[in-house]
């Protein structure tokens, strides 16, 4: 800014320069350095609370698995193994297998998919695979059930005990239960002697089972009524004896010894009527046609 010169003076006008100084004593509050520090603090707190949540929401076994998962030395091992070694003690069946040959190994080769993941005629749904055999067996079991039901309906002595025969599809195959009740018993009371109608029924089963390739499992059951002298006879002896008597009748009808996979007696440990262990329906013999194995 220039000031006015005095009148009659030849001096040039004076130039006045005004310098404004802006104080920046508050400038630090408007910078970005503190924001970085605050973000780091919030991140650390979030990680801390996440850790507290994990400690409270997991079991000791799961916490160990989490710790192992984040260990670089163990991650490499888990990538080359199968079984229960992954995060939270689990891994996929398609994981690469690299089993240690020692007692502490985990997993089993039977539970993994081959590296090539290729099937064949004897695998899965192939012409000779397990799924194909199960499908064929189920169809054969259904035909046997229908035929046996028709035969029992067509014969007077068997028609009366048709209600005592039960068919159940199980994981092992088709189970045929020959069940006692208050009016009928497959065996003479307290013995292993087959009643005439029960023997005729087993003969019909033998006739239908004989052309099949399936093996059989026979299991005897009793009620919980005890014997007066358990040293002379007890329910364990009776149940196994009745299972063996059933096997002998099937064998006499033409089934070879190789057709029987197991014969067992379980006394009253698997009741048909769980709410009443003394119910006569708990006395029964189970004949199971097993699925064929490859």
C-alpha cells in the first residue's frame, strides 16, 4: 500500500508493506498422524476381543486345533496328510494322503479317495460295484418277502402265525424276525426244541433262501424271566441254543455251512418291547440275509 506524498515535495510516495502472520499453534490437531495410531489401537482391541470370544466359545480340543492350524510347521504336515488333522479336527476325503506308518497315525486308507479318483466295474455303481449289488439284493429281498407272505397266506398252519413274522430292512440286509406272543411260541417253553409250525415256517424260508448267494446271520433273543437254577440254564444259553437250533434246521434243509456268517445269542439285551423286558414278544429268533460283499 502506498502513502500520499506531501504537497510541493518531489519525494516519491512511501510504500507500506503489511505482513500477516497466521498462527498454526492448533495445526497438529488437523493432521493425519493420530488417525493411524487410533486405527492401530482399534484393530488391536478387535483382535483382543475376538481372542476372548474364541477362548469362551470353544473347547480345549478345538483351541488346540486352531493353534496347530496357525503353526507353519504343522500346516505343511496337514497339507500332506488325511484324516482328522484339519481345522477343528476335520478334513476332506479328497485331501492328498501321506500316512505315517506308526501307532500314532490318524486316518485310514479305506476312508480316502484314491489319488486318481477313478472307479471301475467293481467300484461304486459299476456293473460289479457295491451299489449295484445292494440294489440287486434289495430287489431280491423284496421278492422273497412277497413270496413268503403269499406262502404263509396259502397254508392254514402258517396263516395263523403270519402275524408273528416281521420283515425289517437294516444296514446289514433283510432281517426276518420270528416272534413269540402270548398265544404262540416258536420253541417249547424253556427249551431249544422247535414247535412244528415254526419248523415248517423255517423250511419255507430255507427253500426261498437256498438259491440266493447271500450269507446269513442268526441271532437268538429271550425275555428277562430268570431261571430257578442259572447254573443249569440261563437266558444266554437259551438264546444261543435257539439260534443254533434254527441254524441246524436251515442246514438240514440244504444250506451249506459256508452260508452262515455268525450265530449268536444276546439273551434279553435287545428287547423287542423295551418298556417291558418280560413281554413274551421279546422271545424271538432273527434271521438276517446279509448284503453280498465284493
